[in-house]
């Protein structure tokens, strides 16, 4: 993993963790969507993004988010190296199979 991508991943997880700790869950989820896109091909980091989304959902009392993240954690660990829907934000409110557009900033980091 190149240095710029590694730093970006560390930063999004740090921001998300800080926001979760402060119970700024909507902000945490924004950071976690970015983390998800950046880590889709890295099983442990990909699963971590889903685990933290589950935590944010729990703090929000959003059982749809919580229950939607459980199978995504398992799938992240099992399938990240095989196939992922590029650009998918990882939230429970979107299909786990739907590719999505990627911002130019994130696309550049992933190249």
C-alpha cells in the first residue's frame, strides 16, 4: 500500500473514531464511508469499517444499520480480495452489491 493511501486510511479511521467517541455519529458515518471505499480490497481494514459502522448504528439506535453491518463484516473478511462493488459506501441502506461513483480525490488515492 503506498504511503499516501496509508496516511489517508489512518486519517479517516482516526476522524471516525474521534467522532464516535464524541457521539457525533452522523459525522463518524461520513468518515466511515470514505474508509470503506479506501479499504475495500483489504479484508481486515474493510471489516473494521463495517464494525465501526455497526457501532455508530448502535449509538444511533438504528437497528437497520446494526443488522445490515453484521453480514457485511463477514463478507468483508471472506470476499474483499475476490470481488467488491467499487465505490460502494458500505452503509446498510444501500445494496451491498451496487457499485457507486468515486470522488476524484478518492480515485486518485486508489490508483
